[in-house]
C-alpha cells in the first residue's frame, strides 16, 4: 500500500531555531506539493515541484522558508529562523502528472509544528 | 480567476440524516472537480471526482454531480454515520493549467449519535 510519509509527525521548537521537515513521495510520482494548514487561513499551497524542479513557490515566505528535492525520493521544507506564526500543520502531497490520471493528490499525515 | 466556494461549517447532523454540502466554482472552460475528506489527525484523501459536465462521482455512499449550468458540485449522502465526521474540501483543476488544485475553505461535518 503506497503512501506518502512525512517526518517528524510532531515538532516543538523555540523561536529562532531551524526546522526541517521531510517527505517521501509515492514511488513513481513526479509532482510534490507542500501545504500549510491553520485554523485561520485554511489550506495554503506553499510550493510545488514537477520532476524535482520547483514550478511555483509563490505561497512561501522567501526570507525564511526554502523547499528542495535533493532526489526523487525526498522533499524537504526548511524554516530558518522559525517564528511562532509558523505554527501549523504542514502537509506534503504527491501525484502523477500524466494524461488520464485526473490529477489526484495523495497526502501524507502531516507534521504538526509548534514554535514557542 | 478560478475559485471555489463552500458552505460554511460546522454542519451538525444526527446519524442517518441526509447530508448536503454546497460547493460552487468559478472557472473558465471545463475544470475537473474533486471532493477530498480529512479525518481528525490525518491528511486529506480523495473522496470522489468528476471530470466533465453531468458526470456523477460516487464513493462510500457519497455522491456529487458536475453541474455546468449552475457551476456547482454539491456533495450528498443519503444517511450519514458518526464515522463520517470530518472536514470536507471541494477543489477544482482548471483546464490547460498546471497541476495545481484550487481549494475551497473546507466544511466541518459533525454527526451526533
């Protein structure tokens, strides 16, 4: 049963610290998305990659956030320095961008980040 | 631009009641339409989809019909269960665009025994 995995599942850190979240997309998928979910803003797209290339990161605060795909099996989202307003659940999703697949996105379980 | 509007929640129903969650959209052409569900503590998962006008998506007793004339994709279920308590998201993918989905704000559904 193929799934998107994310680590860590929970992270508590202090303001100013670096946070790294990791995602393993489903094998064979060629698109990866990073979302942030909060009660106030709902689900926000932060970045998305196709074939490991970043296609859109306009939703991401550039001064502190960065997203990369070092290889096809790993996507990372870093926050440096972290701030209390970054507290949220961060989801990774992957998909197969191919004609006829109807573009379903498969979500991981999320990383719940708390910045004190 | 493209957008999705969902009815505000929470929606609270008793078990076995009939459910409707409204979703309307704005998009040029014929978008693909989706309903995702998020159970407590989990990520979102696809519930059903429809890719052309008049298509009906269905899964787990839920249904939604793609209505081009009213630009709607309302989610329905004839008899809800406590286990259906979750947040439901309507989304669209506009034609000839990138892979991104345009999301609604989500509607929280609470089913009481």
